[in-house]
C-alpha cells in the first residue's frame, strides 16, 4: 500500500507546529507566568508545562484529532490516528532537538551582546552622571 503523500505532508506540518508550540510554551519567557501559575496549582500541570516532550504529546493529540491525517489505514480510525500522532510526536522531538542545538549556540552570543550593551550604556552614563554632579556642585557654590 503506497504512503499517502497528503497525510505525510500534513504530519510534517503538524510536527513543525507541535515543535514550535511546545518549545514556546515550555521554554520562553512569555509563558513563564503561566508555568509558575500552573506549577503552584498542580504538580502535574507544572511538569506538563515544563517538559517540551510532555507538552508535545498533548498538542499533537489535539491537532491530530482536528486534522485527522491517516498514514497507515488499519480500518479502525482510532488506531490510524494513534499511529499518526506518535509519528508526529517523534518528528516534533527531532525538530525540537534541532531548535535546542541552534539555541545553545545563539543564547551565549545573545548574552554576550546584552553584556556588551550594558557596559556601553554604563560607560555612556558615567560621564553624564559626573557632569550632573559637577553642575550640582557648581550651583551649590554659587548659592553661597
């Protein structure tokens, strides 16, 4: 039986969406308040939102239920969708691994850039602060 190209394409797209969504929910600053809130309410929800692999399963199950890609047709839809779902989860895990690899290179560079910007701002602010202190000192002398 030939592999249905449309279902394979759908699974590939879903894996990309799952990878990006799971990584965003579990690893970005914007979702940090949600992760803290859920962790305070339930250990299970806290773990779910901290583990990209766990989150990817739930996101996958939702998307596969909505899109219904069938890679292998057994004649029993729940089994067909389960096969497609675990294919999507595995592909998403590989894609997320690539994201982690690329971010492990990008994050130290970003941190170094932020440190350099902070040093540049401090160096720029120091002469201005000295000028303000000098102006204040002069105004105090003039007032005497």
